[in-house]
C-alpha cells in the first residue's frame, strides 16, 4: 500500500508483518511487558494500515496484560483502500483487524478485555489530551518525506509525554535523528534492525532526570 503521489510505501517491501513485529513489538512492547505491571499506554504515530495495532492487540491477548492504544493519523485510509489489505487473513484475525479499522475515531473503544483503542485524526503537531505514555511507536514516513516530524522540537514533545522508564522505537537510525533524540534527554541505542535493514533505534526516558 503506497502513499499517493509520494512514491513511498506504508511498510517495507521486505515483509511488513515481520518488520512491524521486530521494530515495535519485540523491541518496544515486549520489554515493557516484562517490567511494567500497570496497563501499558502505547502511542502510535502513523496508524496507516492498522498492522501495528493488530499485532499489539494479539500480543496483549497472549500476555494477558492490558494495553491502551492511542493512534494518530492525519490521513486515514479510505474503506476502499482498507479492504485491499490482507493482514487480518495473514495473522488469522480478520475480526480483530476489521474492528480496529471500524472503531469510531476520537472515542476510546474496548475491542478486547486486554486492548482499548482510541484513534485521533490529527497531526502530532496539533495533538492534545494525550499523556502518561509508556511506549511510543514512531512510525512516521521517513525524514526525507516528513522532516517536520523528526526534529528536536517533536522529540521533546514526545519525551514529555513518556512516563519515566518509557520507550520510543523507530525504524530510522539516521545520525541526525539520534542526535535530536539525545539532545532532548533520551538515552538512545542502535539495535539490530529487521530483515533488510541493518539498524533501528530504541530510545528510553530515564527513571530519573
């Protein structure tokens, strides 16, 4: 699935499911399941196809740990585009995939005893009313296409939203991005990326500042 007129795709050609699971679930969510007992609040920047939300729903069920999932998307897919996606079939959870896409925007919807979804049709730059975040999935388009979302100002906003000990994960490991994160206080580490990408970034907010 590509962004119109941009020549870029929502997910890697090397395997969308594998990339999303590696970057967001294994590097971001799973470490928090091991260390956080309270409900985990995930903030996703770039709801896109809903794949990350579906993988998180499935992981929350498997771990039997509650997740509040806040997703931001300024340009949601149309119903016609959504029905072309096959992630529900691939992950053997078409009801969950449809429920994620059919959930009302701007309303918290409990889709499962372990998963509550709230979608905002908004830009991060104008987002209000979100706080106490445990994990950030930074899944915006690349700095080349959306440079305004990879700045020190934006990472300062995200740092402020995170609870101490919180994690931000993203596929992008460019030095300018890591520098912007570190300047705002994140403890930044490069870790192995998904297949086809050598590195990714996991950034943490310290327990003490």
